[in-house]
């Protein structure tokens, strides 16, 4: 009987996740101007474990397809500038055991 290798890094653990993405995002940055003028650290790009948020010169890009649905962005944005909703039924993250 062989011992199976356990996932040890974040990247290896994220490999165990699968996503069924909707065509419409369940995450919305309410105002890019708030990100640009009031949030110099772009904190959502740091606290999101799935790295969904990426700052692109003058706007925030949201890669909702890889969202882990943890809700961090609901409470983590100091300006309450992110609207988070559950994905439409049958869409979103699919967990696998590994």
C-alpha cells in the first residue's frame, strides 16, 4: 500500500478546487475612483486568498471565475466598495477531496 502525497502548499491545495463559472460576475467593484483615489494600498489584492482582484493602472480587474466564495472581500474592503453575492445556483466553487 503506497502513501499518497498530501497537498502542502497553497498552490497544491488550490489545485483540488474546481470552478463552474457563470457568464456574469457575482463580485462588483462599485467605484474604480474609490480604489484609485482613496485606497493607495489596494488591500483587496492582498487579502483575497484566490487573488481575484488585480489592479490595472486605473481600474480594478475582478477575475470572479476563480473566487473561493470565502467572503473576505465583503468585510475586508475598508471603503465598502466591493459588492459580493453568492453565485447563481449551480455555479461557483466545487470542492473535491484530495
